[in-house]
C-alpha cells in the first residue's frame, strides 16, 4: 500500500441497466482513504452514496474504473471472490443492526469467525473480549430481542471487528437510535479511531459527519466536496 493508502478508487462508474433505461449512479469517483482515517460520506437521498457504500464494502462491483482495497484489486472480482474479501477485509455496521434474532450476542459476534474457519475456543474467547470492549461483557448470553437499540448496535460493532478488518464501514449507524444511544455509539467509534482503526461512515447527519477527521460530500454521482472534519487527522 503506497503511503498508507488503504482505499483507492480511480474513475469509478456504476451504471444500472434496467433494459429500458440506463441510470448512471456514479460518474467517475476518485477517492483515496489512508489507514487510520475516519471519513464521513454525506449526501442527499439519490446522490449515489448508497451505491458508493456498496462498492466500498465489496457488496457490488463497478461498471468501470479501478478499486483497490488494502492493495488488492477488487474491481473485477467474482461474486464468490467478493464474499471472501468482505469477510477478511471489511467489518459492517448497519442502521438496522442485521443481527440474527434467535441466537445470543456472543454467537452473533462469532459468526464471521465461524465462516473464517476459526476454532471454537478461539472464537468464543475473541467474541467475549470484543463484547467486553464495547461494554457488553454482562450481556453475552442475551438475544437481540432482549437488548436495547444502542446495545444491539454495540453487538454489531463487536461483530464488525471480529476478523480484524482493514476497514469498518458503517451505514447510518445512529439512524435508528435516540440521541443518547447515538452519542454512545459515536464514542465507541472515536475510541476505535484513537486505536488506529480505519472507519468509513455513511450518514445524512451533519453533526455526526463533522465528528469525523474528513467529510466527503457526494451529489449526483460525483464528489463535490472533500474537507477536513472537526476531529484531527490520524497521528498513528
């Protein structure tokens, strides 16, 4: 990775072809994110930020352009290859938590490690450690239905960290939380940032975005602004 760059997008375009009409969702995105940055990506509904998130998270591939993640070219990778890269390199935190409701917090955090082939004892130890780190050491045996929204998001963050990913990608992580729980979640992100984690946060909340080290605005499929946030840049 040159100069600590962990994400590099060059002239990324995404066209959705419905058969009757072609929709150009991204129109030549150039974006570099360095290891240890906390970048907020903002933009109105329909701006292309969700499409950009899907590409950053290897949930989809671009129509054209080059995308390297951790030095690995992922632009033309097969669907199976994308799944393998996602499990190794990307930790996801979603607005709706995406937890499995019928298993415990501990088992939810173990899931990526199970798919990654980690041994049971190692999985359990790591899941316990991660849940303790996000303040849920006493709740490991609770199912999502027995947790508050803020607690469910903490489980999701612990799960996102399970495979020591290159980036943590958060999609509207405080969107379903009250202001107190949202502040708590941002505090955890701040701690992760202080530890040197690379975080990309998709949000429509300007106050949340300003707490990042950098704010990238996207409109009509193009980056229209790339400015420092209120938080100092990485010093790792």
